[in-house]
C-alpha cells in the first residue's frame, strides 16, 4: 500500500502535462549541474533559523541539543546544498531525513490530515518565500496541537529515535542524539527543496496541487476499488505499509466490508503510520486471534543474542478457523526493512512459532520481503533468500527458485523526497530504477501446491513490463502478487 507515499513528487510518473516535465527536468538539472547554485547550507537554512531551532529544541527538553549544535557548526552549515547534502548517500542511509518525514509528512488526526510545510506533500498554503516557509514550519513542529485518538500532542513529541540496530549506517554517537539531529537535518532538507523549487519554477504550487488531486487525495478510494472489485473473489489479502487513513476508510466502505473483514494488529504504529493488516473473505473464517506478541516473545526467548528486528505494525500474525471445514490457519503479513536484512529473522520467527506453538495450523505468509535481484553487500538477495526458505522446507508462490528478473517493483525516486540515497535523475530513471522481485506469499512445501500466480501493476490483473509505477491509476510502488493454492491431502511438514 506504500502508506508513506503522501508526496506527489516522490516518484517519476508519466504525465502528459508539459509543465510537470519542465519542472522535473529543471530539478534534475539543478541537482546534476548546480554550478554556482551549489551554495553553503547556511545561505539557505540560515544561522538565524538554526538559532531559533536550537532554542525550540531546548524548550522541548531534548537531550543532545548541544551536541547537535556542534555538528551544525563543524559538519553541516558549510556543506554545499547539493553536492554535500542533497547528494550525500549517508544522510539517506542514516534515515536522518526519511525517518522524521515518515512521522511528520502527513499526520492523520481526529480533525483530518495535518501536513508539514514542505514540498513533499499536499500542503495547501503557498511556500513562495523562505520566510513564509520557516514561520509555518517551526509552528507546525513545535506549537501546533495535534489531535489523535490517544489524545492531544505536539509533533515534537511524536518523533522517534533512530536505532542503530535497524539502520547500521548511523553511528552510536548520532543515534544517542538522533531526535535533535534528525530534526535539524529535516529542516535543512525542507529548506533546500523550497529554495530550489522557487528558483526553478515559481508556479510549482499549481503543478503539485493537480497531481495531489489525481494521485494522493484519491489514493485510498482507488486502492479500495481495486481490492473490492478486481480481487473480490480472493479469500485472503495481505497488505503492508497501510496507513491509518486507509484502515479507517476501508472499515467504512460498504463495497469492501460486505465482502471482507478487516483485521488489524492490536499494536499499531501510529507514528510512522505503516502497518501490516489482513483482509479475510466475510463468512469464511471464524475464531480469529492476534498472535503477533506471542511470535515475537518466542523468538526473543530462543535467540537471546538479539531481539526480533521489528517495530509495531511491521509484522501481524493471527490465527483463524475456516468455517466450512474447521481447518486452522496461521496467517502473517510483514513489511521488511528497506534492504531486507530483517526478512530472514522474521521468517524464522514465524516458522518457529508455527512449528512449536501451532503445529496443526496451515501457514500462509504474505510479505514485502524487500529482496534484490543483484544485491549490494548490505542488501538481501532473492536467490540467497530462496535457498534460505527452501532449506526450511518452505516454498513461495514463485516456487523454490524464483526468477530474479521477475520484478514486482519498478519505481524511480526523484530528488524531491527524503531517501536521498535512492534518488535518480530524469535521464537515469528508466535505467537505474528499482526493479526487483520483492513480494512473496510463503507456506510450508508440504501444505500447498501452486495452481496459478499473477502480478498486477494496473489494477486490472495485468502487469505491464518496463512501466514505472505508481501511476495515476495504480497508486502503489509495489505490484500486487496474487496466487491460487490447493491444499495437499496430507501434510508431512514437521
């Protein structure tokens, strides 16, 4: 579902409007050949802005503000805005901008969506000057009340530390001060983007508003339409990176709820707003129960060297009884980390629970494994992943030897988004885009045979090869993987 995709500029899209293409080509040129526009950070996010930010962070009683100020003076303020900040891969790998952006980009409140003043969302007010942007930004981050179901808070209190265990690129010292450090990094990043777009195309607000209407504001309704029409005849739907706004919309949509029961984990991630959920065909399953905590606790008790590397919402495990024959199922939905390094551990955890705690249940596990066709040293390769799961007597909808070129993603991020290490220029988007086989439905080899598996990046059970997505009609950066399985008569899996 790609819940964090509230950014109309995040991915390259096919758009017939020449103003969009002119804008995005201008941004690419600004990034690729900045020339004398590659000015120091302090000329965009000024010393005066940092001083105000420092005072606000101190007033929030954050630890590490002094250390962050030292890094501002020694590491950040003299960096060039493009070559040494925007194009610095480490900032992306450390999640210094993407982590706070996930939390603050678009916040679902009891009064509707609240958006950070930035280029990277559908913020409705004009940001045609740096002074106007900064006034809106600091008020949003530190003063504006945010009304959640759990109560009223401020954005400053919603930020989360960046854990080195999940993002090893961040140093121990940086992790200790990650709240103020990520806030400063996000402020610098937002400032640079506002400065750049006002320089490249002063009318960019109108272009953004048009895309927001077609792609972002209608995303939930279009997603629900696909699930409730194209896939209405499927028994189980595993969804990942689901935002609270989609969950609310899904539970209120009669076209969906007349056919499916929406099951969500008891421990939701309301801050990053990316959760794994499961839809079950109405009337076909009963006696459901959330077992996620038990799965995590069992793994942690058996592997005392390291806890299972998941956060609330990443993994959802439940059991359900099939109403017509009483067969018990163990169902799991999982969204892996960007490089897929947690995927093996999570598969191990779910498999161990299935083996020791629910030996008579049939396991079905839908996942965004984030595996790669040609992995880098810090990425999970799909061939290695297949060898791993087959050694555990498990299989997937793509078989024991999945084709590394059987892609379920093809997207290319622009520089107008916070994961800077993934950004690609206009000229490179068709060559260096993220084409990888990331999505699987897993089960014990002895439990099921695969009858049919299909991919879809159109919402019509059709997959168009070499087409970048999301599109204005398919609002996700992962294709849909669907499979038809037949149960084997005897299971000898344990």
